[in-house]
């Protein structure tokens, strides 16, 4: 919309309710609103999102996993070293907030979210049919239509990591008999690796070490740097630190998936505001293979 903030009459018209109802919703914290010099103002973009997400009835619902009355965010899902830095920066700036993260892999993170045991799932599950990330995976766990919101945290490059034995494909890895180090089946990285392997008409038996798994990008880099493996798939975060090389496969969307009930919560909106700060986006862009181009943008 053209106007950043709407007055009560305009907001009531947008929501198609009377002003008395609008004031009650604003006073009760059930719609996005702010009070300036005694007058209510309503952010137009947030009201449109409010309508699009069909969350009017559930907005006031305080997420069941929040015993600290709005000061806790639980995240589960994919491993990423920059994510851990971001959470540290956030906790330093907002010490009253508690933010916890568990690395369980993209698929398991989505299942934990589905079961109501986390606020946010972190995922980068590739769908080759649409050359997209996470959209189809989220549809598989939805309890009802449009139950979740998918928001980009950052984009990052994923590629083959190696020390002195380069390869551009699994066929080349097989031909050179290179030792591969892999990620667990629940991880987005493993899902992509399995897809590429199948696309090249190979099986896990053709790749030495394909069943050898580690739980993080750090361990991938460590195994290769220490000579325990020749090559693996990971992001570029640790490449320079360990004196390794990086051969890009794909730029992927590393996303946050959350229930609509949690999207407009004070906790998440504070985190989203933090992510949209220019210094945070600049920090994301400063790391090799990362981009904040779509950070904070809603995908569905």
C-alpha cells in the first residue's frame, strides 16, 4: 500500500470492521498497531500480511512452548555456522530474550515443528521438480491449508569441499576412488547429495565412504583437513580457516518455517526486526558464500 501507516478509519475499512471493534482489537493486542500521542496508527503492510495469513482468530494465542511469557524462542533443524553467530549477536543485543537452537537436520526439524515442540524449524530441503527449497517439504507437514509461513534467513552456497583432490561430480569421485564424507539422512545437504547421486545414475555403493556420516559442516571440514576423507559437500564457511578448496554446486535458500500463530508474536517480530538491520545484513554478506539479498522475505 502507498501509506506506511493507516488511521483508524482506513484500517477499519481495510479489515472491514467498525472502528469500535478495531480499537478493541488494537487495545487487546490482537492486530498490529501502535499508539502515538494518544492516537492509534496501523502499519499497512503488516495489516495486509495479517489478512493474507488468515491469522485473525489466532493472533493473540500465546504459543504453548513459551513458559517465560514471550521471552523464549526454540529453533530446531539444519546446521549452519553463521546461524550460530547470528543467534549470539541477537542474545547479546537482547539479553532478556532466550533463544535456543538444536541441530537435528532439516527434515527432523520440520517434524519437531509439526509436533509443536519448537517455534521455528530451519531447513534447506531441495525440491528438484520446481528447483526450489522447502516449499514442497512444508506442504507435506501442513495440518491444514496454509498452516505455516516460510521466510528466508539467508542464501548460501553449497559445494564440494576438498584439500588437494578436486572433483566436479560424483562420477568423478567414483572414477578417482576418492573417500567421501557425508551428512545424515535428515539433513538438507544429504538430501541434495542423494539427488545428485541419483541424477548421475550412481548408487551409494559406487562412492567410497558415502555411508560415513558426521553431523555438522565443521566436522566435514575437519575430516578433510585431517586426511580422514578426500571430499564432501558443505558450505564455504570453514574453507579458508582449514586451508581447503570449494567447488560450488548450488546457491540454496536457508529458511525459517514457523506456525502462523507465532509469526506476529512479540518474540518473532523482534528477531525479524533484528535480521533486517543493515549492520546484520552487512555482516551476513561478509562471510564467504552467504547473501542477505532475501533475508526476512516471506516465500509462502
